[in-house]
């Protein structure tokens, strides 16, 4: 019982540090920021992408040893192209921001940056999990009953 309580407190302390969006809340914010259909990508597609890239966790960070780069935030933007983490070789920093800016609870900057990336790239083909989990699938479940 005591151990369970400790585990509960531990989990709570972990979760308060990272903002993890509920999918409908996330969908509404995306819609309010003009993401529905942005660069030809549907709202449901964006939600699917974020679900499988970060689990809607703003603090998600993944290191990719092959390129010595990392992916940051709810959209898992790559430090090789989108942002500057001060340690990625041949980084472009197309969004002109530190990668830490992509980990904030307020996802305004992350949205601005992901828009820049897909506009520059003319697609969302760069996201592997989008291919695996979202492309050519029925994505209605991602925004069902969200009122968007
Ligand atoms: C990644 O870092 C290692 C160690 O510094 C280096 O040997 C390797 O060449 C780097 N790879 C790339 C793709 O920059």
C-alpha cells in the first residue's frame, strides 16, 4: 500500500513536468492556429502524426545516433533542419529558434515551426510514423467527437 502510494507520487511528479495534451484539446488548438488543411494536410492527419510521434507530449525528445541529431517536442521536429540545439552537425535552424522552445507547454512556437518545415519541404513525408500509422488510413477516430 505504501509502495503504491510512493509510486503514485512518483508518477505524479513526472507528469506535472511535461504537458501531455488530450487529443481533442490538441485538435482544437491546431484548428485555431490554422492547421486544418495547412499544406494540404488534414486536421486528423496532424493529430495522428502527433499521437504517434510524441503521444502529445510537449517534452518528448529523441536522439538519433545515425545523424547525431535529435527530435523535439509534440511534432518531433529535427534539430538538423528545424531548430538549434547547439550540438547537431550541419544544422540549418530553419525556424530560427532554440530546440528548447519546442518543448514548452504553450505550443504556439511548435506550430509555427512545423508549418515552416512542411511548407519548405512541401510535405509531411519526413515523419516516419506518419507513413507507418497515418498515410492512407481512416483517420476519423483522431478527431471524432472533438467538435472540430
Ligand atoms: C556523430 O558523432 C560522432 C562522434 O562525435 C562522429 O564520429 C560521427 O562522424 C558523427 N556523425 C555524423 C553523421 O555527423
